[in-house]
């Protein structure tokens, strides 16, 4: 299964330092996110990805030293579940 942005969603965002504000046009909610969560959304904005490919892409983007680091993978899995709960992403 792959993750993607929620269907019919047009994400608007702004950033200041390590804080990002995302507006969900479907719910009308605005979300303050950290830089890693924002990078998840920006990566999924380009294409749908499964959790492993997403983790690898983020490790490259964030220049993480150890792609297989279980803590980093756990963090990404946790973020995916949180973003899904917020209605920003879904399974495709």
C-alpha cells in the first residue's frame, strides 16, 4: 500500500525556520507542523509512496546518515499515522 495526499486536496503552506503551517482545504483546518512532517507532505505531493520508499527519500532529503535506522523509520511511521488522523494523507 502507498501513502498519498488526501484526494481532491490542495495543500497550501508557509514556513518559518523549522515550523510549517499547512492549510487543509477539505476540512478548513490549519496545522502547525515540524520540518520532518512537512517534508513527508512535500514528498507525497510529488508522488504516492510506500513507507519504505518514503523513509529512504526523506533520509536523502534530510541527509540522515543511516537510512536503516529503526528510530528514524519509527518516526516516519508515527508521522504517517498522525497525518492520516489529521486527514492530510491517506492510503492509495
